[in-house]
């Protein structure tokens, strides 16, 4: 597996409330984590960094190993999310400057070509394969509730005034129940984990165009950042790209 990650402040925000990291526990076992602090709340940048650092620390201390089954990884992710939620909630309650802070959170555990990931919020995971890109997550947002009920359509969702309103976030709930999924990756497939600063600015067609190009993984990441900024750069832009190399 090959991994590249990067974050960019974008063109409209004064601070970067995204935080991400990719760490290796043993050869072939990697944790990729991305968090987007809630805009419009106090200390979104604090919440996102706390969440990522909490998951990374738990990962290094865990008993997970390369041959752990998906159920064990899923259980670990759920417990880690609950711990991160409690940590951030406690700090928000005790520190007035952090009151109301929260964050989206995606954490993916890679075991060679198998990936188990947990998701809260509206950051996304995409799978690119053979010229097609498909989302593996469903946004925990108010707009998605309206879409599911048929009250609005996809076009209306893109410009809805409350499209950034989250229904679930780390740090704002008494208890947390992340969506968890395990998938297998094949040679030359890509997994893209990103904040909405990328997914709101770059279309699926553009994502396909970038990922199917012959450019290096580093160049693909740079192109994604450039596209998001050229097309508005309305929010912080963060992404992690992983690729299964041929022969793996």
C-alpha cells in the first residue's frame, strides 16, 4: 500500500480546523485518520486535533495486529470513538473557550488489502476502481435527512442553506454510534478519504480524471488541492489517498 496525505487552509478560512495523520503500527498495518472541526463552533481546530491524536495514541497502545479479524477491528474502532467523544465532551464542558466544539471523524485501519473504517459526520470515504468512483460513506447531515425523505433533490441539496448542519459529530453527543464498514482493495484501486472542503468543491467526474491519470500519488494530491482552491476554496481542504500497487 502507498499513502499520501495533505491539508490546506483553502481560500476563505482564517484558520485550518482540519487535522489528519497516517501512522504504521506494524508492516502492512496502518491507521489513517481525518477530522474536520465543526465550523461556526468554538475551538473546531482543537476538537479535530484532539480526536486524531486520541485515535493515534489508542492505535499504538492497542493489541490489534495484522491478522486481527474485522470484528476485532470494528470493536476497537467503536470503543476508540466512544473514548474520543468522551474526551472532547469533557474538555468542552470544563473549558469555556471550547464550549460547543465538535468534529467529524474518519478512521481507517488498513491490514494489507483489507480496510475497516469508522465514520461520523460529513467527511467522506470514496473507492476508485476501473474508471469509476463511489462514496462508501453517507453524510450525517440535515440535508441528507431531507434527501432520504424526498423533501429535496440532489440539485437542491448542493445549494441548501443548511447543507453544513451535522446530525452527528464527535464531542457533541452523549453517546456515539459510528458507521463501520470493511472492504477489500484490489490492485490499482484507490481509497480517498477527504473533508467536505474537497468533496464540496471537486466533482466526481474530476476525481475520476485525477485518479486515473498517470501522475504520481503526490501529484494527484497536489492537483486535488489546486482544483478545490481554483473552484472556490470555500473551506479547509484535507485528503488521504491510498493505493494498492500492482503485484500487491
